[in-house]
C-alpha cells in the first residue's frame, strides 16, 4: 500500500517538473502587429521626439504665434498643441535615414533597405528573434527614422511628402522570465508548506 507521505512526495516532484517545463521552455518569438497612420505633411513639420508611453512630438515654426509650436500625438492622433516644450520622459533612438539605415531600441530594430531593383525600398522590422517583418514597400524614403521603447516607429516618406507613424499594437507589458521564476518558486514553497501541515495532521 502506498503511503500518503510517498504520494505527496511524488506530487511535489511532479509540480516542480511542470513548473520547470512551463517557465524554462523557450517561447517562440512572434512578429509585432502595426497600424501605420499618416500624421503630418513634411512641409514645415519636424520630428522632435518620442516618449516611453507613445507620445510623439513635432514642431513647426510660428503656428502658435511664437518661434516654435509643439504638436503632441498619441497613436497617430493629435492630443495637444503648445508654445512651450512638452514635459515628457523622452525615450527614443533616431537616425537621418538615407537607405540603408536602421535604428534600434529595447530589442527591436527597424531597418530601411533597398530591393534588388534599387527602386523599391522596404521598411523592415526585426522584433526579438522573429524573422524580418516588412511593414510597407515604398518608392522613396527621406528624413528621419525614429523608434521608441514600445516599438513605435516614425518615418518620412519622401515620395509622398508625409510623416507616418507605425504604431505597435502589441505593447502590453509581458512578465520577465526572472519574475515568472520567482512566482513559480513561491507557488512551490506554499504548496510544500501545505503538504507539510497535512503530513503533520496524519502523523
């Protein structure tokens, strides 16, 4: 006859094994989902910066009756206009973009590349370990290429004289592996304590 102590011991080993498999097994990287929206004509509007929430700021001279006017957009939609510099937690990387060019922030890299015909240019996105994801194909690219920590991308299409934002729709924070391991260890500890109390009851 199998003892209760033996059953509890076997179940605790099984729980530990399942926790190890669940939290230690590598997860497959997936491409982010983007919504590309036009924001401003590039005639007079200049990219100023992006923050770690998704706000994008452009400037244009004299629109507010002052030397510089600041336009703040969130997810491609104008959310505020001011004659003073917005107080934001800036978080972006930007480069002047004459293909080939790329920018990296928080593990993501956006790259503008030439196709083999030297005419079409691609805006590619590499997110983590996933394969390059082509966001759009266009003939003509100019201005700046910028990316914030959420993976939002701002770029200027020279052939359309328009600034665009590629808004990353998959920006919900994911638990870090170390946090998951800590959670699993805590759950196992609580289960072990409950088993010990149960054994003490049957002793």
